[in-house]
C-alpha cells in the first residue's frame, strides 16, 4: 500500500484516478439529465439512483486521488468506507425500485409465487 504512495508512482496514479473521477462526473450529469427527461415516470427514479452512484464514484475517486497526491492514507480509508456504504444503500434502493417497476407493469416480482 505504501509503495503506491511513493512520489513517482503515487502522483501518476493520482492523475489517473482524477481522470476516472472526471469521467464518472460526466456520466453522473448524463444520468441526471436522463432522469430529468423522464420526470413523472417511474424510470426517473431509477436513473436518479444511477446518477447518485456515479456521483459517489466520482467523489471517492477524487478523494483517493487527493490522498495519493498528498500522501494521506486517511483520505484513502475514508473514501473506501464512504464508497462501500453508499453503494450498498444504492443497491438496496435500486432493487426496491426495480421490483416496484415490475409491479407497476403488471408482472409479479421475482421470488413471489
């Protein structure tokens, strides 16, 4: 772990993570725009949750990039904890929304006889 934070490798990896964070932020904006376009429909909530997931990935990538650039391990740990917690919550919420969409379309959700 500490080898990744050495100056030549750590700075390069920080810039790569910053690029990934920027790409995730662009995806986030696109997904929020799709949610806005579908306003009033049930699929809007699904796209909104997907946008939040991309936003969390972008923010975590930025925190990891800063942690590697400034050689601060606490930023890496905090980013990992926030990422895991938010992605779990987003998974549970999107699963509930998908089942609601199936119920709305007249199909029984999986696991129901």
